């Protein structure tokens, strides 16, 4: 092989290796920032179609209803623990160390984002409460077996009268 071809081959191999390294680093970065949505039942039993269960330390989002009577607040800090359940009967514990949203309350639909600390325990970094009595995030509504119904206003309500 002459030196010119050897130089071209070396350059081509280096270029292909560089592109492969950049692609693998990009995929690794995207994978580590991925937040998958799970319901409490899917966290406990795994997803229905694939059987995939979240791993300890994985960043996930979980949606469901806050179980009535499950909220425990630490009087000396902002730490709070509560249970979240869904229509299928699954339940997990969510721990949170910050201020809860103003609309947060028991019996309310929420979405919590955080890290799965132990099986059935989510250490939340963010808790989102639904913004009014009619809205529920689509993932949570699907998990709870509810469908969104269009509001039907009468003529008086449409004209602004109460």
C-alpha cells in the first residue's frame, strides 16, 4: 500500500471513529436525562405490555391520586410523605422536601417527578398538582381510567351571568 492510500485510510478510520464516539456520547446524555412516566401499579408490578419496571436510582415521573389520610408532615422541616394510588390498586410512597403547590391536597390528582429510592418509594424533586377541578394530565387520566368530558355551559353562563 502506498503512503498516500495509507494516509487516506487512517483519516477515514479516524473520522468514522470520531463520529461513532460523538454519537455514543450523545445517546448516553439523552438516556440519562430521560424521564419515563409510570403509574403506581406499573412501579409495583411493571408495565402491562413490556413488564418493564423502573430501577432503583432511575429518574421517573409518576401520576395518580393522593391517598386520603396518607399525608405525614415533619413539623420541624418542609419534609412531607404521602401515598399516591391509581385505579388499578397500586400505591407508592412519595417523599418531598420542599413547598407543595397551593392546590395540593389529599384526594387530588398529581404528577411527581424524582428518583426511585427504594421499591415503592419515590424521592420527588418536583410535585405538580392539577390546576383546576376539571383538568387532569392525559397520562394521569388514562392511568386512572377517566376520560375528559367537554364542559357544557348554559346560555346564562356563556353571557357572563352567575
